[in-house]
C-alpha cells in the first residue's frame, strides 16, 4: 500500500487532493493483489483509470504552473516527467494483452507507480509548490526557479528519500519480527 503522509503534502489543496486520488487508484491494485483477486479485466480497468486520471491531473498541474507564472525551464522539465509517466503506463497497458501472468504485471505496475509517485511528488512537485509560494510572496519566477531547483534536487529528494527508505526498512523489520514470533 502507498500510505499518504504529510511529507507528500504540497499544501496546494487541489494538487494534494488529486495526488490522493491517484494513490487511491494505486491502492486498489495493491488490495486486489493482497486478496489474490487480480483479474485481467480488473487490471485493464485500473490501468485505464490510472492513465485517464493522471492525464487530467497533469493538465491541471501544468495549467496551474502557467497561471502562477512558474519559470518556463521548470515547466518544460515538469511536463517531460508527466509525459514519461503516461508513456510508461501505455507500455504497461500494451504488455497486458500478451502478459503470461496478470499477477506479475500487477506487481510490476504497483512497484512502478509507487516509485514514480513518491519520487515525483517529493521531488519536482515540491519544487513547483515552493516556487508558486515564492512568486506569490513577490519573488521573480527566475529567482524562485534558481532557488528551488537546488532545494529540490539536492536537499529535498535526499532528505525525503532517506526518510522513505528508513520507513520501508522499519516496516520490513516489523514484518520479519511478526514472522519470527509466529
Ligand atoms: Fe507533477
């Protein structure tokens, strides 16, 4: 499961609500895997839902960046990340038709979407949100970009990734302990 926590919050209400919606779609695939109930039709429906909702969300986010006058250099890079996600989901959809194991493809899907969402939200989305706030507070779009470009890639990603890895490690440890105690 992808567990939402405050570190993912951009504090832009509609962005956070849409991210949570994407996570809900992802978690339905996790739930189906846990219940041993992944079906070809179910996975097809989830992949469709994912690509449709992600397209809608990306358009909204890109529109917001333009409205808030975020620097073009950031918007270009950000759009590329969005396009790459849609491309990868399309590849998963194409694979589904020939996949021998629907379960394995469902696992691959959850791993890919979980990693992508965590990295994207903690990285470039947090940078976008910081730039939007700085511009609202009177910074020029270019200054906001220069300042938070560094913040995103050097500090936020490292700090948040280390935090995420530690959490995953703790969860794995807890699971191991549970197994041992049984
Ligand atoms: Fe984004």
